[in-house]
């Protein structure tokens, strides 16, 4: 209560702000301070000194309970985070019903159900398929490998089940104060989950080695190297704790003990089929050999199905661990971090002297430091409260609309009696001109309006703009200048009707104005033509990653060029670039977008199956832009192609668009001057000639910065000036939308 009263004193007794800071409901702030001895029942006929001791014991227990309440309030957010993660990632999902992997049924490539087991491989019915000496010998080797794999899968499935059960355990018992043993058990559960998250991926990698063999040995070696490094670091962190070593020794003991992998046995089975076909020419009873050949073919077919199901099972289980179980584990880590912070904050201060040799100077020094820290925290809290008030006022403006009256557009300073442009907000919620309030606070420490205590460190400064300035500027089409017509000579503005349709498209989340518009434009084109294919080009890989996440969230299929996307593959999280251009070209795949990085394959790539290209930002070096456009607009393209440029108005991008447009128009004007009487109107042929000249005189991909310097393009000093100020030098130019 003392803390709450202090908060209310410091911030003008604003209950809603105190409630925001403390997490206590507003109505609870009306409670009067407690009588902590309330409920104490003194024992009759006790001496006075004994009554004092009993009261102290009662207060001690009372304050222990209050401390527990504080701990619960502080940990409430992190505990709720764990509960939410467990509910969303595990408890709200059904479990995939695992069947026996007998070569008949197939696993799905993806599932929203919990995939928590490796299916048992069943080949008991294979004996009926084989009868010859060679095939029987081969079957014995297969049975030996399958037995080892099934033994390993039993332990693996138990580990995964234990991991899920451990992650679903509540951190604290609801309804009573936890004791030391319960905290210790929570820590043991967390250590067990950490150990299993280390061991299970290592066991899956072992299994991959005996499933795929030499087929994927390079990838497996890289994964093992990374896992071994992580394992050593984890052992160093645990110190004397041998629980992780014990699990790892079990992992070593269940590794299959065979010389050939399942993939290699399948390859041998193919060779066996060839040998039997050779024997067919020389045997007396070819019918028997023919039957064995057919049996080997069936055997081969079922083994291949088992192999594919096993690979899918490992991928699905690893994805479940990486995506869902790791998420729950990380939420639990946040809880234990918060718990450790509480433990550190209440730890008893250790001094180098005893109670009989007190060094008063050291105690006073520590107290002075604590008071300084308290004052610093108080100032920071004051600033945060003021900033919260400002954000709250913005939220209220958004909810009420900006056209409800003059007050929503013009802020009025009562000190200078004029509109506020650069202002300051006080903790009590009043706004003034920044300079006016600074002069006022030199003479007074109170708010000019409500007289609440105010100081300079508690202010939040802001800049206020009228919301209608930009709209008037855009809509003033009568002042369209020559430069504005130039900027639309290459890229035409979108019709207002189309703009309205695109704006009406709703997205699941917002990723920023430009990314949102790119995704909405994609959805708009897909609605017009479900089979449309689009190339999305950018020089910034980070932007393409964000666009990829936004497309995925809105159920738009996409794929990336080499070096553009880095998916999570393998048993751990190991980056591996990939390039599936042929998949994008394959109509049966139905992939809508191809994300193209300027450095990846911006030149020499043919994507004539796409009919639209999105340029995510204007480029100073126009040749890079033209090379990107040339991926779809080239020889072999039989459909109409459309180029979409995305540039933010009133920014440097607008200047870059104007600058690059002027460069191409200069080439056109030079050619027209050479031909007397040529029509002044720019034609498509003129534009093609200008683009050819631009490509001939450009550096192409050499204009991009080196690999060691990140993304972007190199710009000359003259181009740098124009890139910033081309639009500024053109009065009355309408911002491009």
C-alpha cells in the first residue's frame, strides 16, 4: 500500500496510471491501508514480553504472505505466458494417430496435429513374399536393421512423451503457497526438458545416418558437428550434473549396429533384381525365378514406401520439436529468468564485517548508492508514465477520429496563447510549447494548469502536425508540374478505383505500410487471376524475409531464389540456402510468388511464366531495375507483362524515382534531337531505346556493394545528391502513390 500511495502522490493521484504501472485494478486502489495486526488473537495470561514476541511472529508470517503475493503478481505475466504457450502449442491440439509403417500407408507431408512418435516399422508379412536363397539372405539383413531401428524408436518415443509431459507440468501449485521442494521440482523438470531437447535431435541424427546412409552423409556430418559443439557447451554449463551424460550414453547404446543403411539395402535389392533376371536365362525352371523376381519387386516397392514414411516421420517430429516444444520451453525459460531476478533482488547483502565490528562508513555509502538508484528509477518511471499518457492520448484520437473538432487538430498552449508545433507533455497530462514550458519550469516546479508537481526530467516531448496537410497536397491536381508528368511517363499512376479495392483488402497482421501494400496487391492480382505468377524483386534480403513471412501468414504460396530465404532444415536449426526455380515454373506446383534477391540471380534468369514483377524499391542504378524486369519481359514471353513500382511518398524513394526517370528521358531527348522533326511524344520504341542505352552504359551487378558490406548498391556523389533532393527541387510535384 505504501508503494501505491507513493505512486499516487508522484503522479497526481491518477488512478488509471497507477493501475497501469502496478497491474492492480482501479477499484482496488480505493482500499484503505491495512492494519497488519488485524486477525491477531493474543493468548490470555501471557507476560508482556511474550506478547511482543507473539506479535512479531504473527507479523513475520503476515509479511511472508505479503511477499508471496508480490512474488505471484510479479510472476503472473510469465506464468500466464507459459500457460498460453502450453495451451496453444500442445493442449489445444489433437495427437496424430500413428500407424505401423508397413509399406502400405503413407504419412502426410505436413499436419497440424501433434506428431510425437516415430511409427514402428513392420515387415513380418515380408517373409511370405520371398522364397529364394538370395532373397531370404537379403531379408535377414533387413530384419536385423529394422529390429535395431524399432528398438531405438521405442526409446525415442518415450523421450518425446516425457518431454511433452514435463513441459505441460504447472510451474506452481494453484491455490497454495509453494514450498522449497516445489520450486526445486520445477527446476528439475526444466533441466530434464533441457536435456531431452539436447538428446532427441542427436538421436534423430543417428537414425538418419542408418536410414539414408551415404545419400545425405555431408549434411548429416555438418549437423553432427554442430550438435557436438552445442553438447560440449551444455556439459560445461551443467558442471557436475551427470544427467545429460547418462542420457547421451543411452543414446549411444541404442544406435543401430549394422553396416548398411536402409537406403543402401534398397539399392542392393535393385541389384538383386537385375541378377535374378540374368539367372532367368540359364535356369531349368524359369517360372520359379520369375515368381521370385516379382516378389523382389514387391519387396522393393514396400521398402521404398517404408523409407519415405520414415523420412517424413523424422521431419515431422523434428518440426514439432523446433516449432512447438521449443516455444513452450522458451516460455518456461522466461519464467525462470524472472524468478532469478526476484531471488537476486531479495538476496541478503553480504558485508565483510560482523555485527560487533560494524563499519558505519560502508553502510552509509551503500545507503547513499541505493538512494541514488531509487531517485534514478523514480525519474525513469516519471518519464515512462508521461510517455504512456501521450500514447494513450494518441489512441483516444484514433478511436474518436481526427475530424471531431478543432481540438483534435490544433493543440493550444495556454502560456503563449498559440498553436503547439513542438510541445511537451507533463505527467499530469497537460500539453504546452516546449520552449514555453522550459521557461516556466525555471521559475516554478508546478504545472501551469493544475499546479501538480512537475520537473523537467518527467516531460515527454513531441511534434504535432495537422492531419489534413498531406491530403490537400496529394489532391491538388491543378498544380501538376512538368516534373510530375515526367515521373508518370515511365510508371503510370494506379486508377483510384483499383487503389480503393486494394485498400479494402484485410490482412491478418500488419508488417509495415510497404509490405502490407505489396501483400494486398498480390492478393488483389490472385483474386483477378488465380493462376497469376509474380516476381518480387528487392536489393534487401531482410525485406524479402519479411515479405515471405507476410505472404505465408496470408496463405499466399511463394518460393525464393538462392540466397534469399534460409529455412530451418535438419535436426537442428542450420541455415541452408535453396533454389527451386523449376518448382516456380511448374504449373502443377501452383506457386504464386518468386522472391528474387538482387545479388542472387538478378541476371541470366528466365521467368517468362510470370506476368507481373514487383520492384519493392526504386534503384539509383537503373540497369539493376531493367535487369530485374528482363527476367519476365524477354524473348519467349507471350503474355502481357506488368511492372509495379512501390515507392513511399515524401521520402527519398520519391526522389530516386524522379531521378531515374529523368535519366531515361535524357537518352530519349538526345535521340530525338538527332532526328529532325521527330514526334515529341514519347513512344514505346523510344523507351526501349533509352533502356538499351542505359544497360549499355551501366555497370550491372557490379553496382551492388560487395558481399562483405551487406546489401544495397553503390552510388556516385552526384547521384547521391539527386537521390535525396530531386523531388525537393521540383516545386508542386505530386507525391507518387
